C-alpha cells in the first residue's frame, strides 16, 4: 500500500517497526495523522482480504487496548518517490485469556502471546515478507511459533504455520 509520506520521519526502524500504545501516543495524531491513517487503511485491507465483518486493527484499538497490543509494520521507502513509503504488511499481537483442554479433557486457562491480525498486501504476497515479519516478531517477543496462539486462524494462516513452522495440529480453544 502506497503512503504519500516518508515514514522514516516517524519510524526509526526499517524495514520493520514495532509500535505499542506508548509509541503511538508519542506520535500525536494531529501532527502525525498519516500514521493513524496508514494503520486504519491497512486494517481495512486486512479484513477485506480475510472476508471478515469487523475491523481487527485500528489506531484507536491499539491505543485503547488493555491486553498489551503491539503492531509490527513491515515497510520500505518508495524507490520511485523519496517522499513516499510502501507498507508491505502488518502483524498485531496481544495477550488473551484462553481456555484449553489437556489430554484428560480437563479445562485450564492460559494467557499466551496471541496473533490478533496478520496481513501482507495482496500485491506483495508469496515473496517471503510474511515469514520475515513473523520471524521478526518472534525474536522481538522472545517467543517461538509453538508458543503463540492465533485468534480465529484462517485456512491460509494455518497453511502458513504448517509451511514455515511445521505446525499442523492446532489446539483449539474450548
């Protein structure tokens, strides 16, 4: 997704920027409106691609979350326009209370790191960007794919997890 601004002014880390509520609050939306608009537009593209009815990722949802939401944005400068950027993908995480069952069918509660939204722009898929974004998040969060829960995974995300992390037997929430 093309953004009509040089995001390096706001994001010191390239190609992946980790954004939590504190950092987003520091980027005052009145002054840095393009950041809010970019996050909201990518969230809208994500739900359209997944065929969902409600938006999962917005600037306000991250700012107002109480589950430690963090947004990873994969981006680059536009090679054809030094005053523009290209957003490649997003990955939103947080912590959720989940109820699972063990082998003896006993229910227990856990609060794992959870993938809440994951999207690579349609024109940039199948080029390794999603894998790079997911790996970066795992390193930053000091976690592994086996220990990350996925909130309502799509079939394509399950295939992604199988292909890149050999995870093909999900444990479903009760």
